[in-house]
C-alpha cells in the first residue's frame, strides 16, 4: 500500500511554488475551532509574500473561505 506524502514534504512543495510565482491564487478555509497549538500553515518562508483578498465566503457551519491572489509589485 502506498504511503501518503509527509506534511513537511507538502509544505516544502508549497513553499517552492510560492517562491517561484507558480501559485496564482490561494484559498484558505477557517474552521471555527480553537486547538491551542498547531503547526504553521506555510512553514518558514524565505521572504514575505503579499496577498490581496479577492473573495470571502461565509457558510452556515461557521466556516469562512478566503481567496487570495498574489499582490503584483
């Protein structure tokens, strides 16, 4: 049975895609549950990536979905 990629591998791929400009939009879903601790969503980035909010959707469950575009400089 194949194993799933590790979370650190997923973060590494995402970091590379963000750094290279390959990401054209980013959707972040916020679930209203406080855990008290956790792993940073994007790990450590090489630099700051400015984003522009394109859309925000609120669902009856309390979930909020935010869609961002990389800010062009």
